[in-house]
C-alpha cells in the first residue's frame, strides 16, 4: 500500500472512532435527562417502577386537595385509576380541582408519588397533550367543542 492509502485509512478510522465517541456521549446525556410521562393507569400497569424522575398527568380529583404546613396532598386521576401525590412548595395559581395537571417527581409506589414540580393548565380549555392523549386511550374523555 502507498503512503496516501495508509493516511486515508488512518483518517477514516479516526473519523469513525470520533463519531462513535460523540454519539455515545450524546445518547448517554439524552438518556439521563429524559423524563417520561405516564398516566395513573400506565403507572399501575408498569412491571418495574422507574427509579428516576417521571411525569404523571391527569385531572386533579375534586375535593382531594389537602394542605398542611405548605405540604399538599391531592389525587391525580385519569378516570380509570388514581395516584396520590404529595407536593411541598407553593402551588401554581392555575392549579385547581377538576382541571388538568402534570406533576414531575418520583414514584414511591404504584399509588404514591412525590412531586417536585407542578405544571398547571393555562386557561379553561387547555389540557396538556400527554394528558388528553392518555385520557383518549381509555375512552373516558370527550373533547369540549
């Protein structure tokens, strides 16, 4: 082989190794920072509980919000299953019973969730896309016209 051919092979191999290394770091970072969304029904159907942050979405069950020393307990439902949520902090102004919400945090059990962030609705017609999709899957949601 000539010197030029050897240089091309070396450059090609270095390029491939560099590409694979960068790809590995990108996919690793994405995997670590991805937060999955679940409905209460999907949580109850999980075979293995995730040990990292997730989001749970649904409707805040009426008459379920209880406050004690800035610690809130409430229930998120998809009208099929329910999950009890504990949240410490200040609730968003738009967080009310009977409306859609997405809570980010950690799953303790299939029925218990500790929230670290609450994403509330924007107006009376808004519902997070993930919540609407999960409610449509179980045929308990009729879209308002």
